[in-house]
């Protein structure tokens, strides 16, 4: 078994000359993760299948120029607030804040220049068989309309157990709201291999948050029983993705937040995906209360990714661990408020495996 390895090279430069670095993390079991300092983007994840064949299992681009012009949040950390905020507006401590609106009437994934579109500082480390990188960024007071200067650290760690451990931390100098997630599109059959509708999905959730016509939560926390949103048992993603259901129509398929079943705030199982042909599996555990399952419904073939492959409808799936969308405007949702003197911390673990 080869020892773990960490490498740092130049990936490219922004138009203003700013360098974007590529960090390559490799463990002794054939798992390789490549991330860049622009947006903390995970540019590739290579894992073996049941025959020990290695493939890249995330969608993305090959050059920084392509990431600048073909963004669908491929592989990025999104924030300051992941997912949507209705009308780009929320009230905190009696003051109303207006954010950038970049998704119809709503604010999505931090705005027009969210965390996915900035260059982060990066510090690498190796410890006890783990290899990783700590990304750091300071979001200025007023950036995209958010109050408070926010110091953010995001740590990616690749372990000998084929885990990608992601830890998010943040501190603020004014009361603000925060919701961070990782936005990789997975296709366990391999990047560019077609639809993910044959993947089998389990979500550890009895409830989900229905949305209105602009995909903002209605405030209801609804049971999954008897709906196309019941993934408590492993179910082929394509089995009900086009069901005659109002929520399915509003998301053009699956693009909703599930309420993770948990006993406390510790790390809990959230989801598991199995790709039957290759045997590859992906398990997700998190400290977050929700997970957004997005089935790539809006990919339409117009974006060309790695190796010249066009990304058609449902060619990748996202499992975005998170607080709920539009939480600042719903008192019954878990709070996303961060205050001075507090530390925001969140942890998600993606574990890669195979079944025979």
C-alpha cells in the first residue's frame, strides 16, 4: 500500500493575474481528491470500482477559464448562505437586510460573487495518515449585502478510511446569518457517463420542506410518507422523479431539503448512494439538520465539462448538507444566526466504498 501523498501546483491565473493553486490529496487505497483555491472547488475525485478500475466521479472543468465562464457551482463551497433566501431579504435584531438577488426574485448560494467565486488562502497538512488542506477567507462587512466581517475556515481531510472529512468554521464581528455547504455533482459511474437516475439512494429522513413556485420553503415540515420523497429505503432515483406531484413539478424533479432523522447535534447518517453497475458507494454523515438532494434537473447539455463531455439533464447529483433554505424568514426552522463571540462549526463526512 502506497503512503498518503500531498502535492501543490499552479492550476491557472485569474484575469487580474491572481494565482489559483491545485491541491492533490492521495491516500494509500487509490482515492485521489483534487481541489483548487478558487471557490474551494473539488475539481476531481478518483475512486476505484469493484474491479479496482479508477474513475473520476464528480463533474467539473479542466481549466480556470472554464470555471469562470461555465459555473453551475460545480464542486464549490457556497455561502455566505447556501440555498435560497426569499426576495433576498431577512430581518435580524429589528434591522432588515437586502441581499443581492440572483435567482429570479431570490438570493441563491451567496449571491453573484459568493464564496464559490473568490480565491481562498490554503494551508496543507499531513498527520497520522491523513492529508488535507485548510482554506481561509475573510468576507467583508456588507459583502453581497450581509452584515459583519466573517472569517471562514474550510478544512478538507482525506483519511486512510476513504473518507473526505469537511469541517466548516466561522467567526463574525456583527450578528449575521450563515449556511455553508459543498456543492459537488456526483456520478458514481464516472464523470460524463450519462444520467444518475439508475443510482440507488437512501435518505435518513421522515420529513422534508415543501417549496413554493420559486422554490422557497412554504414553512411546512411535511412527512415523506406516501410521496415521491420517501427514500427511507434504497430507491432508484429515476423511479419517481417525474411523478405527477406538485412538488416534483416545482423542482423539475428532486431539488428539495430533507430533514435528517437524528437524536442530537452529533454526526448522524444522512444519505447513501449505490451505483449498481460499478458497485461504487457514497455515504454521507453530517452534524447539519438538513440535506438538499438535487438531481441535476437543470443541466441541459449546453455545458461541456472535463474531457469534452457535455453535461446533459440529470448527469450528476448533489447531496448538500445544510441548514434549511430561507431559515432567517422561518421562526420554526433551526436558526442560522451567528453572533460575535460565537463559533460556527459544521462537519460532513463523505465515505467512498464498493459493494460486490
